[in-house]
């Protein structure tokens, strides 16, 4: 019983998209100013994406190296080879330093 309803919904959506496309093409043919603005903005977008791509190709490794931890600690918070002064969270339950007070 659900198949006819799905078919109706699909055909309505297809009809809506078809009418929207037809209306867009009619408006496109009638309005030269919108076409010029659209082409200008599309060109600007493509030029910006090309500039970003070229800048990343030139400076990408420099930017990428800024986000890696320098020294013996490993990448992005890896386990260091030496001991640290931070408290150990995984201690045994008999440890007296952890007390819960209510």
C-alpha cells in the first residue's frame, strides 16, 4: 500500500524540480544583468578556490608543522618517552591521595 504513495511523492518532486528548472531558464534568458552578475561571482569563486589551492601547495607544509608537538612527545599528544610531573589518574583504589568527600 505504501508504493503508490511513494510513487506520487516522487512524481510530484520531479514535477516541481522540472517547473523550477524551466522557470530558472526563462528568467535566465530574460535578464542579462543577473547572468553577468552570476558569471562574475562564479569566476570570483573559482579564482578564490584556485588561489587557496596554490597557497596551500606552497605554504601547506609550514602550516601543518605548526600543529605538531615539537620534541620527544610525539605527534599531537603522543606518549612521551620521559616521565612527567602530571599526576597519574589510573592508580589503585587503595591510594590515599584520592578521597571522595560528600
